C-alpha cells in the first residue's frame, strides 16, 4: 500500500463529533479507530460506565455483537483452505439435523404446509446468509414460524442473543432442525441464523469447540489476546457496562454489568454475535482483511479467499428484498460489501458489518480507508442511530472523502 495518510483537520472533526455524543449522555464512552493505509489513529472518549469516573482506556473490552460474523466467516474460510471443508459442500453429514429439509410453501404458511427443498444446504449458503432461515421484518409473533421459533427459545430470528438462553450447541441445532426452512436454499438473503449454524459446522468438522477453532486459527496467530466468548475473572474490570434504552423514557439503563456479566461464565458460543474484543484486537483482525489475509507477516488466509469473501454474491432482487438490513449494499461471505455500482461511494459503503451493541466496521479495500467504532448501547433497530451517522461523517473527513452517505448530526 502507498501511505496517503489521514487529514489532521478531519481527525479533529471526528473527535469533535464523537465527544459531542458522549457529552450529550447518549453513551458513557466509546473507542474508535480510523485509518488510511499505514496512518492509524485509535482514540477513546468518556468512561466505561455512566457511574464510573475512570477514563475509558483503549484496552477496554466491548461486546462486539454481530462484528462476530466476519470472524466466524474467516475461521470457516481458513478450514476451507486447509481442506477440512469445501465451499460447495453439503452440510448434511456434519449437521444431520438440517438434512432432508422441508420448505414453507409461503412465508406466512402453517408449519405443516411445506414442499421438499430443491437441494441440500451448502457451506456457501451459510456464508452468504442464503440457507433459508433468518430474521423477517414483521412484528414479533406475526407469522407461525416466528411463534414456533420463540417457543423453542432459539434467539435467532426474533431478537438478540442476550440474555443467554438455556440451549447448548446440540440442543439448539436440534430445535432449529424441527422447523422448516422459510425459503429454498440459495433463494433469499436472511439475517443472522446462517452465522449461528456455521459455528456448529466448524465444531463438528474439526472435532473441537468453536472457541478452540477461532483461538487456534485466528486469535493466537494474530495476537488477539482479549477476543473470545467469555471474559476471564482477572480481566473483568476491563469490561464496559452495556446499556439499553428504557422502554418508556428512552434513557440508557444498565443491562449487563461487569460484576454479574453474562460474559463472565461460558455460554453457548453463538457465532453470530457473542464475541468480546478490544479496539486494538479488532483493528488487528481488520488489518488482516486489508492485507489480503496477512497482518504483521502472519498469514491467516490467501488473497484469493479474501477476494471471495469481499465480492458481492447477491442478485439485485436479493439486495432489494434485504434493503432494511443491507441498505442497497451487497453481501459476500460473512460480511457486507459494496454492490457492483457502489464501489466509489464513501464509507460506510465497503466491507465490514454492524453490531447490535452499537459497534460498526467498514473498510474500502481500494483506498485503504477504515473506520471501526465500539460503543456499549444496544441498537434499537437496523437503522443506524445519529451517533453512527456522525461517526461515518467524521471518518470520511479524516480519510479525505468529501462525500458522506449519511449526514452528521
């Protein structure tokens, strides 16, 4: 890469925008990284909790929610490169619970009104979020399959994975297997469930817990010491407090605190959204993607695998049907990517994704521009809140892109 660098006045503008949201009490604190080529700035603003006066340190641990999904995809592609999995491999033998699928005749049909699946589910279907089950944007309980999923406690199509439910990996996939698919494999992009099933595939393909797969293939080689599915007791003081908006007032209230955190003890490792990390750890992961699979001389993936992951695989109709989540952009393997006609748009058009705990990452692989933001407030909807829109306006000022897809507030 050539070092084109960041614009100092834009870096200052980004700080100003972020400080404004912290000062307004929207979040107690935040951490972010902005980079262009080899010019990287990492900053923290605020505190780990509203009632904690200690300044937030860049070693603070955040719940990264769906920024877990790209990590899960990289682990999967690593196993494909190793010959353990194939992209076109049917998952029937590894996950017999999802073999011989039935498919709803219509999305609002009763669960027994089904037709046979045209073909088995493949690893690529899971990576591209097109295996046939996922979130539907209608009120909870509207559809028979929504009601059935809620009764099974899957926490997959109808809400976040927190607080954790009672399933282990095997009981969860068995419960999912009792439901029909919503759509034929490959037919429709549907959010979330694919990444959860990938975790089952990774564990069964290797014979190791998915935590071990990710540690051995990604975290340890890259030195991501603070990324995982739990926070050790001796590091819990670094975990930020997680907030959600009060249902009546909208005021942020503590939802998960370090002393009693759900991340303090092992839970079912939900590979769609349960990882914790630090801003530096996640920048290390992102720099590996920017480096076409290599960071600091450590190769995790080949350039060819990264190219596969970061190339849009959706049809125009699939992008349109998923507008609420994708906002017209595409999806590669485990992460969003620019739709074919959008490559020159400013960030957040690019590769990356967003998390329901107020986290976001995008990179433009052509320009070397990156933004990563960690906050600790639950998102209210797929629509980005003002804080996120401000972040991208500030990042674009810092990386020298005059345009912005979303205006600052």
